[in-house]
């Protein structure tokens, strides 16, 4: 922030965290000396904050990387670009979740940026802001306009919520598996290029899990460049 804004912010937080400290200084010294003393202390604090900002920013990013994961979802089941990006060019499948399930709405406070679904906002410009002016939405739920076709929603959860650690991936990062309740899942959508053996494997997984007995199957059909969803009873 600007020096003026930062000093004001630090003074406000000092008053909040240590009630009475600033007041005692103001009461024990002449007003001009008290104001000068408070300004000097806050100026030094602001300068120190500015000097340590690069290191602190790195620590913040490292902490987020080590402690939080993002589950990225989409409103769209029929976007060919998304099937190309994330579902092996149509050979894969997608999972249709119930967005109203309580697992997706586990925020602890009204202004909680984590543990619940948030729609991603797309913008053509990302104007520079002071850190004190930014929100969780700015930092975690905003992307460039070129990604608008993804129609993304996100839920961010702490890695401590993971049910299982399954070793490391090729980048040396831990693989953490989360126990999403089976009744979150409503449908499995089979890709338009999926092989019969892959489809049978998926069906077998669903059949063997009583908690998934409610899950329906759909398939993507591609005709004349357009994707449509077909229900199981209409599938050949």
C-alpha cells in the first residue's frame, strides 16, 4: 500500500490488537508529541513491511502451495475444448456432481474464501492493486477473459482435509486423495471416443460400490461439430 495507507492500517490494527496502548500514549504526552511518536513508530513499521515484502510474498505463495488444493469444475458438459483439454480428447469421461450437496458448502464463516463453491470471474484487465485493496475473489477466483469458455467453478480445501496420502507424483509433490461422498455424484458422462473396455471398467467400478447405485450414465455424441448429451436408455 502507500505509506499513508499502510501507516493507517498498522495503527488501526495496533488499536485493535492492543486496546488502550495508543490511548495511553496520547494521554501521557502532549498531543503533538504523541502524534509524532506514533507516526515515527508506524513509519518505521511501514518501511520494514516494504523491505520484507518480496520475502513475505514468497512465503505466502509457498504456504498456499503446500497447504491448499483447488478442485476446478465446469458448468458445461458439452464443450469440445474442455473434452480436448481434460478428458483425453474425448476418450475419457466426466463426473457430474450435485452442486447443492453439503460437501460443496462447508464454509465456516460468511466471508470464508475456502471450502465452498465459488464461480470464477473472467476479465479482460487485471489492474494493479495494493494488497490491502484485494480480496480473495481477486486472488483466487479471477482469470483472464480468454478462459471464459471454461465456465469454471472452484472449491479450495486445506490438504489437512485429505483422507489419504498416496505417495508422490512425477514432480515430487504429494498425491492427496479427498473422500468426496458418493451421493455427491449424480452421473457419469462417457466421452464420444471412449473405448468399450474403458466404459466397462467404469461401469464395473460403479456396480461394485453400493454407494453409487443411484448413479446414471450418459454419453456424449458428436455430430456436425456439435456435442449433445444422450441418456443411458438411448445409448446403443
